[in-house]
């Protein structure tokens, strides 16, 4: 297909950059290049991995699109999933890469809906454009009969849900029928997603069914025979920043359905259907259309632009500066629009009271934090305060804050808490490349993050048992108030846990007691749990208190 041909040209070039929409894809391309004898470095927000032993830069780089170096000249650049330049949050990164990479030859891969917009942008830059169209190499059959019952799920099926509540419900229902299933959703660490994908793909594994969110739409190679849409509605981000439940777009439907029966997998023909019969006509309608043409590319202000405003408005907050920038900016409305700044402004408001240079504050506001996770936000605030005092953010300090070492999860709440801690480690690694002097313990944080990934993987593999535990009233360790004895007992338990080994020389000498974990209400509000589970957890928690 299109990406295959672009990557072949990329690997045969003297130098090249591959701009990926996802960390998983960037890793996959880097691995493929190195295996083919083309040294390729990996650059993501949280990681730099050199192909050469002397750690000198290679001529080829595989990176996430936000990390693209627009100051380096390449023979070939590949920008994948170009239709993402319309994305309300990340679109600016594709616009920047397309207009900014000084490559002799740029391969732009994606939906045909972006052709006219890209052509218009290329006319403005004076570049030549050649359009090449590729047809799908395998058949995709749109079934007219819905599945309707979990009993009729077959090997090779992937049930696509658009929220965690449905993921939990379907996974549990399949388990009751004795159907082993792998689970993939967006907030899982990359290593866990790859492990679940490998489990589902392994012909010798007893797991033949996948339950996933639209996270499977791109970035994972999966041996899917049939896509089953559990529903066709999703919480969608609108152009005004609001979120509403809406039918998925034609683009989303086609991308997810296209994961069935991929070329070079064990299934020569792909199938797509729905769980509910009444949604079959809507699915057929969505899949019979072409995506609407993409009309505008996203933009985001640079620090230099914000700094200019700050010079003239020295007392304005960063959030206010962004608002003023938006209100005063004049755009070519036919080609560009400003991306949503909700996440940026959320962090800006959160750290506004902390004294920091504007450049540092701007960089912190670009950090990839999940603002729906209270624990992640709390930790980010603590990191910002520590940073503002000029105190190092060390592994020892992090341990004290997150309550390391960790137990394997007992309930779904424990799993959610471990995912939040993994997000915190990712933020640490992201910040360590922007402020290396202030975040010195990169290697040990990366090591612990990798091991935490394994513990989360184990928890996801036992997700049904975690749900049962929550239903039966097992107290979540994330919801307990730790005392000193319990913490010591937890330490002893972890020392005996086979999968949780560390190099003693790499660890701090003294372990301090952890702070209070997030409240039960905070964790419940951040989670999407099955009906009845929240109330049962709360009742049991109140009883144990």
C-alpha cells in the first residue's frame, strides 16, 4: 500500500525522516529500518534511541510528528496519516511538518480527502505535487447480519467499543462464556498494547478474540478477520472545544473497518458488521461514503509569538496571552484554523500561581498530561513547584510521591491508578529532554516505567478478575489509607514478587512513606466503570472505614 512504497523509498535514500502519528508506529519503522540494515534513530517525546553504538546521529530518523526537526535537511521525508492536519488538538504538528521539513522529496500518506488542501498548500510554497492512488489489496465484505449475541463471536473477531464501560462489559461477558480475549484501549502503555496485540496475533495462543477501542484504528498490526462495531456513537470533540455524543465520522468508520483482513495476515478476506441489527443500515451508509474533503489545516502559536505579546502585556497570565493571541490573530480562513488550546490553557491556569520564567511555563504547558486523571494533575503540580524552587526532581523524590514499589492490581481501581502512575513517569521522561539538568534520573525512571508496564500488562490480562473483585467487595489498595505497617507489609510482598526485580545499586538507599493516594471519589470520577460497581466500591469503602 501507500505507506509501504513511501517507506521503501525512505530506506533507500541517503537520509530520511519518518513522521509518525503514534509512538508505536515510530518504534515499528525504526525497528524495520535497523533490521534491513539502514541505521535509524528513534525520537519520541519521551525517548531518544540511537542506532549507532557511539550514539552519533544516524542519517535516518523515525519520530513522532511533534518531534520533527524542521532545521535538518533530508533527501526523503515521509509524513504519515496526513488527514490528521485537520485534528482540533494535534493538527498543527502535521501542518508544521508539511510546510517546514527541508526535504528534497516529501511523501505524504493518508486519505484522499486531504489531496485538495495539500495541493493548495503546495501551490502557496511553489512545490510540485504528484498524486498516486493505491487500491486495497484484499476484499472487505460488509455483512448484512449483526452479531447480536456474544455467543456468536468467532475466532479472529475484534469488538470495537468507544468507552471503557463497554470494554469491561464485553470482556466480562465473553469470559463468562469461556471465550478468552485480549483488551486494548488508548490509556494503556505502549508496551501493554503491543503485548496484547502479540497475544491476539499468536496462532498458538488460546486467545482468539480482541476487545478494543478505536485505538486499533492505526499503529498496530493485527490479524483481524472481522470488525464488530459494538456501537456507532462516540464522545466527539467539536470545533468549538465542546464534547458531544455523535455517530462516528465516515473517516473513523472506514479506518477502523479497514483493519479487517489486512494484506499479509492470515485472513485473505475481511468482514465488518455491528453488534446490533438496527445499526447495520447506518454502518452500510457510513462505509459506502468517502470522507468529506478536509478544508483547513491546524495552527498553534510558537513561543516567540507568545513572547512578543508578553513583552507588551507584562502582567497578563499565560492563559490570557493565549486568549489575546486568538482574538487578535488574522487567519487565511480558507486554508488554516487555530487548534484547540483547552489542554494548554488548563495547565497554564493550574500553574499560574507558580513563579517560573515564561519560556519554562510555555514548555510545561505543552507537556502531554491527561487532565481527566486527578492524580496525574496533582503530580504535575508538585513537579512544577519543585522545579520552580530549583530543586532536582529525582527518582527518590518521585518514589515518595507515587508510593513506589507497587503491588499487582487487586481491583480495576488499582489498575487505573497504575496507569496514572505510568503517565506520570512518561511526563517525567518528556520533561527530562526539555530540562535535563532538573530531571537527572532518566535511566532508572525508564527502567521502573518498563517494569510497571509489565505489571499493568498482567492486570489487563486479568481484567475480568479485577472487575469481579470490585463487585465482590475486595477493597482497592488505591482506595485504602496506607499506614506504616501496611506499607512495610507491601514492601515485603513486592520483594517476593518474581516479576518485580530491581538492580539494588540503582535504587535510593532510603525509602520514604508515600503521601495519601487520591481520594476514592477522584479515582471513580476519572474511571468509566460498569453499572453498580462504583456504588458497591463506595459502600464497601464506607463500611471498611
